[in-house]
C-alpha cells in the first residue's frame, strides 16, 4: 500500500514536472498527442510512458493580463485505479489553511499545498473518487476556497461544464494508453 502511494505520488510529480524536464533537455516540452476540448475541460494525453498518461485540465486566467488565476488537472492512473490531482493558484495564499473544493452541497476535506514556486502554489497528489464524483454530479460550476496571507477567504469559481464527459474520455484514453504495448526501440 505504501509502495503504491509512493509510486502514485511520484507519478503525479512526474506528470507535473515532465514538461519542464523535457524542456530542459530539448527546445520544447512534449506536445499532447490527444488534445480534445470537452465543454470547458481539455482532455490531453502525452506520448510518454507514464502511470497516468492522460489528464483533464481547466485553466482560469484574468482576461486583461492572461495571468493564471487557477488551473486544475485531474489524471487517472489505470493500474492503481486512482486519481491524481494538481491545482495551482497564485502566490499569496495561506499555506496552512489549504484549499477546499466545493460542488453543489459537497465540500472536500482541506487539500494541503504541497509546494510553491515562482509560478504559484500547488495542491498535488492522490485524491479519492468522491471529489471527482461530486464535481461530475453537481451542476455547471464549482468553487475552490483559499485564504490569502492577509486572512481573507477567497472563492475562485470554475466551470464543471463537460466535466463528466471529459472524465469518461480521459479514463478510457488512459486505459488504452496503459494497455498499449510500447513501441519497439529503433535499431
């Protein structure tokens, strides 16, 4: 169990940093080989071997500046039958208070920030299916609640339009990619 959790956390971290590492090794990060808009969510799969090769992603940005307000990514690891989450918010949040996702009457447990860098602060790791199911079943909008370092509670609204269909497609694609035989190395 502990080994599986470490493996999935490592997969989540690898999913989050693999484009950065690839960029350091090449001119550009790998581009998704699947990039499909489903409602307000983007289903992406990458041409890399990974326990969670596909994710569903939503980016909220300020209209005037284009700066990220929040991004959410949910990936599915088929072999472990687990979901991996990454939620990014700007710097200036009260780290100890974490983040709570709300959808309809559902409110998640407090999700703790795992790290911050100059791009923002991140909730990363495994998540149970309850949060995914609640987001799929509770209308067209949800909220992420954070606290600023000044002590103000902030709600960031996000769209759930297309969430359930995006999840279904992402899970199916992840299963297909996980069971696909790796290509033979070129000789």
